[in-house]
C-alpha cells in the first residue's frame, strides 16, 4: 500500500507570494491533518479535514487555509507569505477523525520564504 | 536530510543499552498520549500510544509509562539499536482535540 505523498518536496517562494501544497492520503483514509514543523516552535497542528470538512483547527492566522476533495486528497494554501512561514509542512492521513486514529505522516514539503 | 530541530536535548547511549526518553505535558485534561519517532528526511512515525486510564503499556521493545500526577510521560527502548537513532516526540490530546507535541529528544546510538 502506498504511503502518504506530498508535493512538491521542496519549494522556494518570495515574501508576499502565495503557495499551495498538496497531500495524497493512503488509500481508504478519510482524514488529513496538516502540521508545521520549525526548529523554534517544533511541530504544530494546523488543521484537520474529514469528509471534505474542516473538523479541527490550530492557532494559525487566516492566511493558512486548506481544503479536501471528494477523493480525500487535500491542499493547503498560505497567502501573503512571511519569512516566518519557512518550515517543513507535514500532512498525515488516518482512517477516522481525531488524534486517536493512528496518523501516517508524509515526508513533508520544505518551504523556504526569501 | 531535513533538520527537525537545531537545539534538541540529546540522549547518547551505547548499542545494546536501554534508553529512557522523558516528556512533560502541561494539560491536566489530556487523556491520550503518543510517542513518535522521526528519522532524518522523513515524517514522524507512530511508535506507541497510551490512554489516561492506564499507567503503562508495552510494545515490541518499547514501553510507555504515564504519571498523571506529575504530568510526565516516558518511553523506554530496550536493547537500543543503531536504527533507533532519531528524534523522538511525545504528543498529547484532550478529548479528541488537536495533538500538542513536545519539543523532541535526539537519540544517538553509539555502536
């Protein structure tokens, strides 16, 4: 069974631009969660989507948004990029909603904002 | 590989020794706890979990201990191997809400 895939793996953007990251979950998984990982703040939860609806949200500004499609694939968008948005963005898929379902993480997208 | 943390606490052990990685959490309402392992260039990988109605759970070569009184979690790895070298994170959740991750500990296994 294929694991969680994230595209692109690496991305360089300029301040003020916007970016869209993509996540394909494991087949059969209906939940996708997004996380930001930085050396300073560690791993932080962004949001979770289940059945195309956002079910849970972390403490990030509205510049961070996401969506989920009917095939469970998810995208995350960051608008008006800031230098502090440079991070590894991880997505994780699971069978059901919420953290008690085992989450399978992808390898991440490394975003660098210059 | 990806850098997951520049100033992580580091635990250095000899191959074959037992490792104990500790974690403190702050939310007294947390009722679910997980340990993850993250190798360089990869996303976190689930190791073991425990619910708040338990104080110990064992897996293959790993044991998690939960002390709710002092809000402390530990991961014990028996007979540590070079392949165990990674960053280890604890995470907790209250009532199915979002996971809160600890800062991580780098485990370095010396051959």
